[in-house]
C-alpha cells in the first residue's frame, strides 16, 4: 500500500528520472549563549540560456494597524514606568519598564485649569492619574485587580521625561518556541525572535512559564539590542505540556513590548536515550481525512520508540508523546487522531510527526504515514525519513522528482526543521520538460528561515505565475546537513487524484548517476 494510491476506474504510472546534482554548502555556526545573525547569502545566478530564468520575489512589508494616540505623559523618576493618556478621548496606556506588562483602557478626563485628572474604576481595575501642566508634575496609581497595586508613578518634572521624544514602542515577534515543540529536559534549544524600534532597542529579557502563561520566571535579562537568538537549556523538571516563552523588548524611553509563545510547548523527559530520529513532515487528519502510522521493529531485539506529534494546526493540541515498547519483529498500526485533542476544530488538521528509537541503527525501525480520504480519494503516503540522524547522508541538498500545477491540481511542500536551532532553507523550482521549444528555467522561493523544530507548509500554486506557463518540474531543497525533512503532495479534489513525491538526498546513492522515482496517479475521471 505504501507509495500506491488505488482507484478502480483508471490508473496512470509515471516513471521519472532525475539527474543527481552536487551542491556544496556548510552548516551555519552557532556558538556562545546568545548571538545575532546577519544574512550574507549572495544571490544565485544561472547560466544564460534559452527560456531560462531565475527570479526571487520581493517580500511584502507587514501591514501595521494604528492604535490610540496619546498627548500626555507621566514617567516615574525611578523605575521609568510610563503612563500615557489622551486628554480628549480618555484613552490611556500604562507600561511597566521591567516586565513589559501593559494595560490599556478608556475613561473620561476632567480638566480644571491646567490640571488633568483621569479615573477608571471598572470591575477589574482601579486606575487614577493627575497631571498639572503648569507645575510640570504628576502621579498615577494602578491596581489590577482592585486592591492589588501593581504600579505607582511619581513624576516631579514632566519636561525631562525620555518618553516625550519617543512614544513608539518596539515591534517584537517570537519565532521559536512558538507552540507545539517537544524539548527534552537538559537539552539546548535556541530561542529566536525579531525585534525592531524606530529609535533603537535598549535591552531585552526572556522569561519562561510552565503554567500556560499565568506566572513567569526569568531566564535572562538585559540582552543587547543586536541579539535575536539565545541558546537556552531546558530545565530538569517533571514532564510539562504547559510551557511558554516570553520576550520583553524596551527602548531607551522605556516604551515596552512583549510577545509570548502562541500556544504551549512541551518540556519532556524521554524514557530512553534516543539516538535515531526520523521525521514525517506532513500529516492530515479530521475534516474527512484519517491518518495512520505503520511501523515495524525489523530486528530480533526489543526496542523502545517514541512518537512525537508536533504543531497541529486549526487550534488542535497534541497529547503527550506516545511511548512504544517494540518486541522483536513487532508491527504496529497507530491512528494519529487518537493522539490529538481536536477541540472544536471541524476542518482538517495537519502537522508533523517525529519518530525516535534506541535501536542499533536507523533501519531497525521502519515507518510509513498513510493519509486516507473518502475511500482513498485524495490519499497520500509519506515515509519517515532519518534525515537528522548521525547515520544520515551529510550533503546539503535534497531533490524531489516531481511537482505539478494546473487550474485544478496543487502541490503542497512541507518542510520540517529537525534541529533545535534555526536553519535557512533554499527552495528551487526547476520547471519545464527540458525540450528547448518549451518554457524551461529555475525559480527560487524567498529564502526561508525555520526556527528550532519549526515547520512550514506552503502551496506552490502561489508561485505558478513565475513558471512561464510550465506545469511540471522538480524541487530542490538546500539546507545545512542533517537538518531538514521535506515532502511534496499533489492533490486535486476536482479530478479525484493525489500522489506523493518524496525527497532523495543524492549522498544516499554516491555510486549512482541517476535516481528513479515511481509514482502512481489515480484519476476518477479523465474529463
């Protein structure tokens, strides 16, 4: 059943041959506790030739929505905490400089002479502030909830407040861990984020929560502005599925922003020392799909294995990793949905799965993912690839022999970073049949950076307009050695067809000049 999609109406078999290419590359250096990274990659160029093009699309700037504006400022003489408000609308913003905590609200402002007084007493807070513009003095108090004072501000000279010349907070986005990762206790994981400021970032802090964001403990403080990655050692604690990271960024005026992991990640104590790791970078379940893992212990020895269900989409959450004790020759069939909490999700859920085991070699445990829909219509398979194992090939390139795009067929490309640190990934679409009378060329997707254990699934139909009308082609993925697993799936709900195109590392066949991939495409109808 692996690699074959059955349909009793029509079958096509396509045999594709792709030449092995050798592309050199080296792994990015990572050293120290925290570091900044600068992309110095040079643009790639292809030899000139008939109907051959190389393009990189521009990356669109993010759309930033405007928020409330503030024309009055109180800044504490000691802590630098800031209370801003609008003397007309009553909008206010309180910011704690140390933790990045912010509180926003709206209340009516009363004015008597040169003195502005703001009070806000809803059920969840007590906020008061007073500013005398004639004496340039003011104060504020914030209780949140009522009775719990979280901050006071004493400003004896508002004319010298640093926040007067800079009211724009930094922009910050946490990249990893952003939710769904599984990080072993005692292992290192590179926390990564992006932070900018209109004047300049002054300092940055990192915090850890093990209760879903209710309380926070400090990892480190005072990181310099150039740092956007930090090598963190996961604490030696009991298994915890409610971990989150927070990054706090402030500028010299004590404008503060923060960003947390979108969802929980797991800090985990594996039951054994797993030296062999395989990845299936895509599965689909729910919404009419059902996914199964078929695996087998190929040896005469007992093996401990683990399945890690990571980063499910559509609001679903993964249960704890599945522990498997495999006797010699033991074979298992495992339903993916049984290890997910789907919640209110009614559509399809996708993600990736990591297989780890303590056998003597990678091949001791063989596994395949099979995804079914509507009695095998739109079904596909994905092998568990031992990409990140020390026994894996160490080249920087993987090749998939086929993608196909037309008005009804789409190709999904899934990439999974197998490492706990960021990696840069280059994806090249080599399109055309090779016939000089038809469009042929290469197109590079924008450079992709995957955070630690990061996953990306992209629809190549978004780039169809860059292929000069060509529908067929192959995919080349370049990344640091033993770091990224890739898989491509072509599907058409209109034609009732699906097929997979696995990626092959050329170093796996060093004595061969070509690699063959056999794909069977099943159509319900040819019309």
